[in-house]
C-alpha cells in the first residue's frame, strides 16, 4: 500500500482528490509484522521497498551483506555493502523519483523551508534499530547541508553512508569526532 486517496467535499460541493504518500511510514508496519512472525526463528532478512530489517545473523553466524545502490549507477549497481546482523537500514535519495530539466535534477524530496527539491545529497543510508527510525533520519539528513547532516547522524549515534551532490562518500567511519 503506497497511496491513500482521500476524497472530501469542498465548499460549493466540488469534489477534490488529495493523495498522500504513506510509503515511508507504512513500510515499517509489514517489516515489524515480519519481525513478530519470525521472532520464533533466530534469523531473518525482510526487505520492502528498499528498507531492510535484519533479525539475527545468517544460519552460519555471518552478518548479512546489505548493498547500497549507486545513485548514479546503471542497473542498480551497488556502491558499497554494509554488514548487518540485527537492525534496519533505509535509504533516502534523489535517484528513484525525479526528473531532469535544463540540466537540473528535481527529486521528490522537498525542503519545507524553500519548497525546492533537496540538493545537498544524492543518497543517505542509515542503520538503526527500526526501519521507521532509519528512514526518518535518512530523510532528515537529505534536507541538511553535508556538515549539518553528518553532525545530526553522529549526534544520534547512527551508522550511515551518504553520497553528497558531488559524488563524495561519507560514512560514520570517516566522520571526524
């Protein structure tokens, strides 16, 4: 379920359709349901719409390897891989829902302060205990300039991998303390 259409009557009895994209909030619900179902098992890898929830290591004890898509790559090629044994990873980016006009990329993530699409990052992936937290923090980071986003993610104590607008990679391992 990605979209919920809401109809309401306006003055003059004119019907208007409003569309609300609930993907980011609702994606955590089935993942949490999957967690509840799989708690009887010691391991699980649940993926929905790019959000990943991991419950325990693989049967051999190894971490799951979660690929991070190259936002400018061809065919979904990975730019990095993150090992994860428990928790969730979500990515926000400018590369799935966008259009280009006159050499400028217009993505679906809008900065509420300006009304314009975000421009500081190509993508930000965040690891957190739950997908809803990872997704929210990844989206918040996308709204911030690089230095502020890194400080925010570091202050939250989260693992992250971001690719800025120039294509430079930033991770919690490369961030200055």
